[in-house]
C-alpha cells in the first residue's frame, strides 16, 4: 500500500484487523502495575457510563469481552486486551479505562483512578492514541474539557468519539459534531475528525476501525503484510 491509497482500504484493513482474535491479558489497578510496553496501544477514555466497554465489545464483535453495566463505575481498572493471531505478540493492544467524573464512589477510589490514569497517560511511548468518548446526547462537559487539557499536557494524540448515536435525532447529530469540532479548534493536538457512533446499532464502527488501522499503518508499515492480517 502507498500513501495515496484511498481511505476505503483502511476501512477494509480495519475490518480485518478487528476480526482477529482478541483476548483479555492484563488488569492494572495500581501505579506500577502496568504491563511492560511492547505493542502499539490505543486507549478508550471518557466519563463513567459513556460506553467505553460497550465500544470495545462492538469493535471486536464480542459481546462479553469487556464488562458493561447500566450503572456508572463498572470498570475499575485499566484493562488491556490483545488483538491479533498471537496474544503474546499482538498487532495491537486495546485499553479499557475506568470512567472519570463519577461522584458516587469514594474520594479515595476517585483519587486512585485519577492517579492510575495519569500514570498511564504520562510517558507511555507505546500509547499511540487515546479515544475520548463523549456521550452524544449531552456533548462535552467540564470534566471532559479537563481531560482534553490533561492530554494536551501529556502531548498525546487523541480523538473525540461521540457515543449513543442511536439515541440522538438526526437533526442533532450534525450540530453535536460541529460543537465538538469547535471545541477541538482550541486544542491543536487533537485529531480534527470527530466520529459519532453507536455500539448498539453499529453505525460509525467501520470509521473508527479504519482510524485505528491508519494509525497502525503510520506507526509501522510492515504490520499489514498479508501473513499477519490477511
Ligand atoms: P464505566 O466502566 O462505568 O466507566 O462505563 P463505560 O463507559 O464502560 O460504559 P458501558 O459500556 O458499561 O455502558 C454504559 C451504559 O451505556 C450501558 O447501559 C450500555 O448499554 C449503554 N450504551 C453503551 N453503548 C451504547 C449505545 O451505542 N447506544 C445506547 N443507546 N446505549 C449504549
Ligand atoms: Mg467500562
């Protein structure tokens, strides 16, 4: 593939990438408990209950890979999943993060999660992008803006993903995307594209998979040799 290959190719590569074997490999609940760096990682962050774990399941087509819940605060650790034919040497790691902005857990827990998150986001060379999930019904909140600032400070690549599109009226979809893009204009480090998806209905998943595939390709062009992913 060359740099001039159309975006369509990344949709197809993304589809194949996420059709690979995927398994849970590691949970970190304290600083210093992170897995050794190695494969490229992409992480899913966002407020509690925004749909991070559901998205991981939808992307990989596995209903129960990551635990989801109607009540916020379900994911309490950094959960690492290996994607690729060989879990020991995966093509990619997916990282499901605990949610932020959830007031109904103890201060101690919140401070632990925050430190864990910051520890992970700081100085993790293998972390290629953080997808910041925003509930598409509500748009960006103050805690989300704080998260974006933190990502700016950590000099990480990040991209906004709006969730629960199935619950948003079509007329509101474009406006919500425009509003998010307006916020991003004040964050030059952010990826300018905004994806609005539904894990329940599947809309937008192909676009996100393509975005991850492109990212991997940009990091390591040998990764998509037919033997690895064909
Ligand atoms: P924490 O781990 O608590 O931070 O939450 P999370 O961000 O991992 O959210 P989770 O995936 O557990 O989903 C929270 C709720 O949102 C569940 O009730 C899901 O069914 C619901 N949800 C997730 N994705 C979608 C979606 O695409 N559409 C709709 N309508 N609901 C969704
Ligand atoms: Mg979760």
